C-alpha cells in the first residue's frame, strides 16, 4: 500500500485496516497478514513504557520504534509514525526536521494531532514532501487540557469545530484523517464530505477504515478502552505459558 492507494480505498474498493505496532517481532508477524498499513503510535509510551499518557513519547523513542517496525515489516506495509507531543509546535522548520527524522528511520508518512496553531506547520511539512495524516476528535496529546478521555463532538459547537477542522486538513493536503472517539453521526458526515479517507477508532462503522492499538486488540494491555473488541486474550496465554515453563523447570522437565 502506498499513499496513492488511500485515495483508491476512498472510492470504496475496500476498507482500510490499520493497527499500531512498536517492535520488530510483532511487525514480522504483521508482515504476513492482510493488514493494510501500520501506525507506530505515540501510544508506545503507554503500552510499552507504562506511562499514564502519550505525552511522554519523545522523538528518540519514536525514531527507535519506527526503526524496529521497519526492520520487521521490511517493505511489506506502509508505515505511519506519530509526531510526539510538542515535536511540531516550535516552528515549521524544526517540525519538518523532526518529521524527516521519522521518515529517514523508515516511516512513509507522519501523523499529527490537532490543527490549532500548527496549520501552517502541517502545510509546510506536506510541501516538503512528507505525507501527513491528520488526527481529530479525542487527541490524547491534549489530555491535560481535555481533562479526561471522552467522546468529543457531542454538542453542536464542538461537532462543527471538528467538521470544519477536517475540511481544513483536507484543504492543506493531508492524505487521510484519524477520527478518534467522535459520535458515529459526525464521523459519517465527515467521511461523506471528504475526498480523503477517514480512519476511525471508537467512532462507529461508517469511516473509510479502522485503527486499533494492537496491545488492546490482542488482550495485552490491562486498561483498554471499552469500545475495543478483543480478538485474543494474550495475557492469559502468556501467563499459562509462564506457569507451564516454571513448573517444568521446578520439576526438572525442561532440558
Ligand atoms: O498513538 C496511537 O496509537 C494513536 C491511535 C489511537 C490512533 O494515535
């Protein structure tokens, strides 16, 4: 999949299936699946490092995890990398420099949360030859000002703001937009209005694609959001394997 395929997907050839990934081993497995593209999300700071929010993700962290995922996927899937908290807020030149670090590490595109105050920066990054995926609705990097993780765009005013931001992001050249935790009605309206594909998470079924945090969907993260369908209960499988191994060691059955 390349950026051109995103537009093809919008014409309803198929829906886009995206998951997050942070390491080499899982990326090697994903390489042999029908997943369309992979997000090296700043959620890495929560699910891999155990921080309470994504604001602890750094450029150094993102660069290392993009490298690991690229090594596992080889060239099998398109990689989108999150620009971490504050990495696109200084000025457009330093922001583009940060985006280029992730591209050189193996990403094909970057994702940037929000738009207020960095619209020009997003435009400049795109004009520099780096594709940008937008991210609206619940933008976890803004958790300190949001106060809590909750559905965004429930009232008319906030819904209108998300709708007009989506139009702005399309206008400045984003190739796709993640809509996180917005009401299905709003996600549907935005999806119908835009020519670029929308990728939903906790935003209903009508978006052009879906994304999930892999640790949530495989049951490897203790505090997953309630909307997430678990396709596997890996923590239970791991516990069983650990206990089997431990018992065999103690019974002298292992080697
Ligand atoms: O960091 C992340 O995992 C994300 C997804 C939730 C879209 O941004």
